[in-house]
C-alpha cells in the first residue's frame, strides 16, 4: 500500500452537531521524509471533548481553531517507519499531535518517545492529555490536602478517573459524578472512589449531602449541568473549583446559566478555568508528579476502542452522549 | 446626660427587607470603664451593604450573624471620653467596631487611633473598611498591571471609587458601572475614570465594547446584575475577577443565575471571592500600600451623611436603593 487516508475539516459544526458532514476523507500517496524528518505510522489516535471547540470558529479560545481544509487535530501514538532524523530510529513509538490521519511526516518537534514498557493505550489514557490535564488541574489549582473532600464530575471520563484516583491516593475523600449506574459501580468498586452519584437519578441534593458529611473542599468540573449549583452550595470556606470541561454545554447554542456568585463571597471560593496548552512547558514536572502514582499501581484506566479512521466521528459522538466506557481511542 | 441610646437587633430580615421592625432602641445609663478599659463616645458610624448579611441567620458565612438581642454590628469612629487604659488618653480619636450605639466601653482591642490630620470622614471613607477592602481585593486578587483595562461595578460606591482611583493611578484604563447619570458624571469628571456605564441605560453591550477597545483584564464585582454576563464575555485571556459584593442580589429570595463557565476555560479566568475578615492580620501592609496614594492626593471620596442613630435604618436603605451619593455615614 502506498496511499493513506486522512480526514480534513470541511465544515464548521452546526448547532454543535458532530457528523460526517464535517469531514472529507482524502486518499494520498505516503510521503517520504526529507533530511531531518521522520515518517510516522499512527496506530492509536485520541478522541477528546475539546475537539468540538477546535472545529468551531471561535478565535477567542486558548488554541486557534482548525482551519477548513486542514487535517483535523488530534494527539496520538505512532511508530516511526522511516527516519532521516538523528534522534529517532525505525521502530520508535512516539506520542504527539498526530492529526486524523494514518501517516504523517514530522520534524520530530513535539513528539516524545514512549518509555520502555509503556503501551500506546497507557500513553494515551494516562501519560497523554488526560493525565497531564488531571495532574495540572488537581495540583496546581485544586491544591488538595489530606483529609479534605473532593468531588469530580465526568468521574468515569478520561480526566475524571485520574483526578479521583490521584486524590484518593493522597488521602482525600473522593466522590464522583457520572451518567450511569454502570459507571458509578465502576468508579467505586474498581477505582476505589468513596462514593458516586448518577446525575440522572433522583434527589441529587440528598445524595450529595449524604456522601459529603464534611462538605466539599475541591470541585473538579468536567461537565457542567444542573448538579453544578448543588455542589457550589455544598462547598466549604476557602474551597477551590477547577473548571476543566463543560461537556454538557459544548453542543448547546444557549449554554445554561451558572451559579450566582454570592456563595463565592460567603465562602471565599476560588474558581480557576484552565487549559493544557498554557502548560506545555511544564510537562517534565507534571510527569515527574504523575509517574510515581502510575508506577505504584494507583492509576487504573480503561480505553474504549473503535477501529479505523472512518469510525472516528462515531467515537466522538459517543463521548458527548456519554455512551463511552473509558477513554475513547481510535485504533488504526 | 447620663444615658445613651443603642439599637439592638430583635428580628431577622424578612425577604431582605430593611426596616424599623428589625431593631429596638434601648436607653441605658452610660457605663464607667473598669481598670484597663476606656469609654468611647461614637461620633461617626459606618453603614455598609454587608450589614444585611450580618443580620441574617446564615451561619455558613465568613462572619457569624449578629445574635438577636445584641447591639447591631458596625464600624465607626469615636472619641475617648474616659480612659483607664495605658495606651489611650481622653481626646484620642479611634476607629474600630463600635456597633449601633452612642457610647461603648472597650478594652481597646481592635481600636486604632487616627493619625494626626485624619478626619473621621476620611477614616471611615478611605482608611476604614472601604479602603482596606478595595486595596486587598485589587492588589491581592486583581493583580492589576499598567496598561490593562479594569472594570468595576458599584463604581460610585465606597469600595468602587477607591478601586477605580487606585487602578487609574497605576496606569490602567478604568471603566465604572453605576446606577445613575449623575454618578457616571461624577466618576468620570471628578474621579478621573476613563468611562462610565449607567446600567439602567440602553445597549449595555454596545457601550461596553466601545469603552473597552482592548477588552477587560480585571473585573472588580461589587453588585451583580445583568451586566455581569456581558463583562465576563468581554474578558481577555488570563483575566481576573474579584467578587467583593453582590448588592443587587442580597435582598432577593432567589438570586439571579450567574454566567455559564465555558468562558472561564476558554479564557483561563480566575474568579476569587473574598471578604475582609480573612485579612485583618494584614492591615499594616494594606495601609502601607494605600497610604501613599492618599498622601499624593490620588484618592478622592465623598461621604453621604445622615444624622442620628434613628436615621440609620433610612441610611441603610439608601445604600440598597442606590440613592446614596457617596459612602453612607451616620453622624452621632
């Protein structure tokens, strides 16, 4: 085979809808790397909620949108199949911004080799964007202390699972908010969370009160939705709220309102919105913080894999509907 | 005269309503200070929006409520008329938590002498709660930088006037939000703000855009209200929001919703709620920061005075209706 497929963004999402109308599949000849370049065959591509924002025409965000006609942006893991680059040899496995394509030529910038024993799945599920995001958000902004209570929304998601397990390992009481009973079971029985709330169930306020006898010190927000107000009302003085994602609202033309700010004064609460691209320069320190937890077996994960580039759109939709069971990965 | 009046809280506010039904006036004999005590005759009492919170039965706030049967809480300036305290002599003017009463006996704790040349009015309007609050909120949390744009709501109020003038002196572009054209004129023409918006006027979004060509870096929130969302939408990346007051919502049984949190992520915004009681220990440093601005004539102020304890309720209501012209003070 001398050709490969890539998916190019040709439309902006209408009403937040993700579908095949957004992309055009291109078939091209596999390029040869020039001097100083390498050819990467992507094997595992990450699907992330942020992608909806990257496709949209919002130039005020933390990262410019993907331009129409460009290959859709993504991170992924690939294998070096040809190298004219001094730092890479054929067979190296690398993690970086690969895009929605089977092959790519790169000058190596932004690509890091996987350490021996690190699989593509753990690279994408833990050491990739989810783990970097969870670690940065939790420690830099959440400032967790042993004995405190943390609540994380999207708790069965790629970032939420790691946030909860890190906090649990640090001796916090950890409650997760999820969208199904299956996910609730999983985070409690498999990941060791102290409790879970299915936001589709009844009496959210009552469940929250029962599960947080000492109220809430850290609120790690990945989703938005109606439980947000209840959590803010349940915070302790000097609580920290880390706003990492609002997936419940990304597809909405009129995002739902947030909590009134009076409790922020009464409780002297800090809210910090953040996005990983501000923190690329800190990756060595972030990995130094995260790696020991992984080595000690404290971070479990699961990947939800779909096969082939032509299933990427379907996989992305599963993220927004909450049908996924674990971090969404496209196996190529 | 050997008796004095005090006002004791006897009811909690119903539906946020402030009225005579809340208080009972007591007439008592003026006490004598014991060894180590002083007798203070209050001359100027401060009225502040926070008082509504202090009267309410909300034990989750930053300061416990005033108990029923207790003298209502306030700060104020008084003159020492009798002293058995080594650090105070008759004639000293002092600033501290005086309460709604004409006389009080104190052990001196929490009372500071006014520096020579400092009037009771400037003490209450600038060096008292408003100035401490403005300085702490602006510098500790707003982190203003020369050339940035700051917007402050309640801009003609006791805190807002000082926030705006400090920021202006530091070389920021300063826009104030007020509730009348008279106040708009005053903050622009007398205090030197770069612009003002009357929130009761038309096309707030258009006015905001026109007045903030470089968007907004610091948002100092004293009021709440519908312009809050417009300001958040107009923030720059890494903007700082200081939540100091929400006077528009204090009297509401169902506070209005706040902004959706998506912009907090896109712009990596920090929101910090704060209240002065957390910062009592920092007062020397806060005054060291504030005093040079005052000495250089950069902080103008105006007091709105009502006379007599029996007008305190009326004065407090003027604060909430926005009828006041300057910091509300009761002259005793």
